[in-house]
């Protein structure tokens, strides 16, 4: 008789296996009922024993890992039908969002298994991008969501982003961290992945048409601090799979979000310049009125979307990089070269920001009496504008990440001690 160490391990394995039996195509012989075989009399099954293989590439799962996964899955849930949220384990199904990423994966130009470890705010986080996830399978099987039958069938072949932490965190925090990880992957490798319950499409590509992907790319550190997770989630809404108009709406929100903090920093600079020691020590009525007027004027400007977006673009964007992908409509931006003056670059960015605001207003309104401003991007160039805004949004997020935490304006401000 096969021995189990400890003896109660066999019952634990049976209970765990009931949740995942359909995930394994090749069952371990020692899970058979009352298995007896003289050839295996001396075999000892422990937590380190391989249970079986899962997924298309034969991920080996040990007994200990199987029990751990099933125990945590009992307390896990599928949030919005996507994020499998445990206590220290969080898994998000993905799909490749553009042709480069699809061909890079299916034609094995890159290793799908991307990993990154980082300490974020005192929490040790391990991120991984890979195919096939048993934890997600168990959560999908336990869920009452209508479409989880599809998830459970496909999750051996789906792409997944996984976050494992060394202490419990809230699911909202985990979702933000996973979004930042996907943004880091995109900025580091140019590969685009987006949360989705459906697997990636397959594209037939001739060998000579493949676009090379950098298989040795080093992932950038995951951005940290309040606000960045929210920005990353908004940014990921701008998937190349959706229309240019929807991409523009999502990327506009990124610039608007960053612009609120940029406008705040501008107010602070102006107030500091006016806070002279003599006036602060003996403030007059006129001096106090001047400070109040400064704050009131700045507050009015913050409520004007076009000014907020303009401030974000001018403060965070590089006109030379944007000019390389700008649509022909943005002549000032496309004309920028390394010899261009700083003032020429600023004018090009202001012109770009005006186009972004006007184009966003145009695509977001269905009113037949909408009045054109004249700086809206032509319909046949909206795709190019979305590509340009994507780079602008990436630059804005990098800029935001460099701002001290206590100066950022966020939807969920940090708690102060």
C-alpha cells in the first residue's frame, strides 16, 4: 500500500481533487480508490510529490501547491467576472490586444512567462504573466457567473497576469497593482495585454512578415504610490481592439487626471512666489485679497477641461516623440525636429492639446447641433491621433509617478497620519 506522509494527507488530497478533477487530463495513479500495487509498496506521497500537469505546456503542480490553491480558492471570488481575488493570490485573465503581441506569442518570438518581483509600500509583490492557471480554474468552477463555463474550459490556454503577495491586501489594491504591471510590460516590451475572459485571436502570418519582439527586454519597475493604479486601469481601457473614438475618450481621461495635479502644482508655485517674509509677517488687507484672488482664479481654471489638459500636455510631454506619430492634421507637431526651439515645442504641444480636447468633445457628443471649433481631428486621422495620445498618456503617467505622493491629486487620496 502506498504510504502518505502525514497519513491524513490522502483525505485532504481527495477533497481538494474534487474541485479540480476536470482540470487534469492525466490523473496520478495513487488517487485511484483503494489503490494497491506491489510495485509501489515503498512509495511515500508527501506535499512535495508532483500531483499532475495542468495547461498546454504541462505546468507541474505539487501536492502542497494543489492544497494551498484549493484552500485559498474557498475564500476567493470573481470580481466583475474577471479578477480571481484570494487573500494573497490574485489572477486576471488576459488577451493579446494587437497584432504584434499576438504574433509574438503564437510564433514563439518571446517567452510568455514574464516575471517581476518588487517591494511596493512594504509589501513583497511577485508578478507573473503566463499561460494556464489552476487557481483561476477553481474560482471559475465555484462561481455562479453565467459565462464561467467558458472560463473554466479555456483557462488552461488563456493568458493570465498573477500577483502573489507576502501579506493580505484588498482586491481593489491588487487590481491596481496588476494594471500597473501590465502597463510596465507594455512600456518595456511594446506588448499589449488587456483584461478579458476570452483567449487571444490567432493570426496567420507569413514568416517574412513577422515583426521582431525583444525577447530579452527587462521589465521597468512597477509604478508606485496613490493614483498610479487608477491611471493604469483607465489607460488599459484604451485597447487597440476598440475603435479610435473609444481610445481617445479613455486616453483623454488619463491626461485630465494628471492635469489636475499639474494645475495644483502651478497654484502652489504662484502662491510661494507671493508669500514674501515681510508680507506674511504683517499681512495687509490688500495682500490677503490678492492671495484670495489668486486661489479663486486658479480654482476657476481647474474647472476648465481644456486648460487642465493643456497644462498636463505641456508639463509632461515631449513634442519630438509625439511628432513622430502625429496625424498630418497636427502640422506644428509634425514639424518639430531636434533643432526646434523650446517655444516652438510649447506651441506645438498647446496646438496638440487643443486638438485633443476638441476631438474628444466631438466623439463624445451625439448632438446634431454640436458646434465645431475648427481644430477637431479629421475622421480619417482619428486612428493616428489615438496612437499619438497613447504616447502622450504614457509620458503623463511617468510624469505623475515622479511627483511626490503628498502633492498628487487622486480619486482615493492617501491617509495622513
